């Protein structure tokens, strides 16, 4: 195979952010409305802190009003629901994102359903899930990670995926299931595989489009990949990197890897996303696009 197209999510996301920034300026000039994004984090999980920090920072760069609510690990469900309720009523806020996972005393589903569906820029509310499942994705907020994957897939294959087999490995509500709906809406023939799928390698080897979202480092090896497949790696796994030596405190250095064994897959793929710098940055770009869209709707 010739060298694959490397789907550069960092560059693609940058172009989306630039478009969002320009459209934000136009919206403000024409209507006086400034898009507002509120991100809420409960507890101090370091990975979540990093994600939420970059979402808030990127919102500011787009020219949005950006609000961050940081609540302590022992916050009760009622307290969090009060914060969500206040944001629902706040006309300067068009997007609300409550970072998951939440501490164990809080029911994730209850909090997500409490968010106004028209401010649910994560696309997790049942109303938005239902809109996507019934083919009304145009009216829905589409979850940001699958939306970002679709942009990259369409960049390579175009809008109509008729006749193509798509296999998604992973059945989460955040990625696997909405990804399946979006690929189906684009006319692909869709299989959702998961940890209990029998002979996963041969199921994946039939995929023209292979989306890996299992959270297992480098489990999708070369034998899972069909020649000429478009491979999208949603995984972000931190693993020990023995070859990099140790940190000052003696702990081993680490590196980020995806769910796909990159070199083996790249040797067969027509196009592939790197980790880091692939799907990850796209997720934030799509969050900004969803928030802008919400502000446009609010502006009438
Ligand atoms: N945790 C991991 N990914 C996401 C996401 O896309 N949105 C929210 N709210 N929490 C997450």
C-alpha cells in the first residue's frame, strides 16, 4: 500500500475554530448576541481537569463568554442540579457541559436530563439522542466526538457512504452508539462490535471504515484492518514507556497511545488518525461549533 493519508485532527480543528471565531464576530455585530458556554466539573480528577480547562480556554479564544464552575468532590446531587438549573435560566449561556464521570453520589443520567435540551451541546440529553436516532440529526446537538469523527471520515470519503461497511468497536452512549447512528444516516452498512463479539478481528477486517472506541491500548492490530480502510482511533490511553526511562521521582515515563496499533494499521490503511492529534482536538472543535449553533438559534 502507498502511504496513508494522516487525518490531522489538530489542523482540521484549528480551521473549524477559525470559522467559529469569524461567525461569532458576525453574530455579535449583527445581533449583539455573544455565545456563552458553561463547563461544570465536580471533583479533581486530573484528566477531567485538563479536558475542562482546554474547553473553557478554547471557548474564550472563539470570542465566547466562558464560565467554569468547579465543585468539590463531595458536592451533592441536589447542589449540582441547582447549578444546572441556574445555567438553564441564564440567557447569556447557550451551552452547558457537565464533565463526566461524576462522583458516585451523583446520578449521571439525572443530571444530563436536567440540562435544557436546547443547551445540551454535548448531545447527551434523551431529546437529542432521540432526534439523532430518528434521523433528525439536523435538529439535534450531535455528540462532539462522533461528530468530529464524521468530519474526518467525510473529508476522505465524501458525504455519501453508500455501499461501505462501517465497523465500530465499542458501544458507549458517548461514542459507539451515536457514531453508529451517524454512519447509518450517511448510508453506510453498520456493525457495532464490542468486548463480547466473537472473532472480532475478522469482523473488523471487513470494515471499509473502522472506528475504534474501546479504551484498550493498541488492541486493534494490523490483522484487524482491511487493505484500504479508513481507520479512526478514538482511544486515548496512557501507558508506561519503558524506552523513555524514568522521571526524577523514579516513576516510569508514559506516553499516549490509541486503541489502534498505529504502525501496523497505517501499513494497510488508506487513511488513519494519529493519537494524539487526531480525534481528540476535533471533539473540542465540534463543541465550539455546537455552542455557536445554539447561540444562533437563541438569536432567532
Ligand atoms: N467525559 C469524557 N468525554 C466527555 C464529553 O465529551 N463530554 C462530557 N461532558 N464528559 C466527557
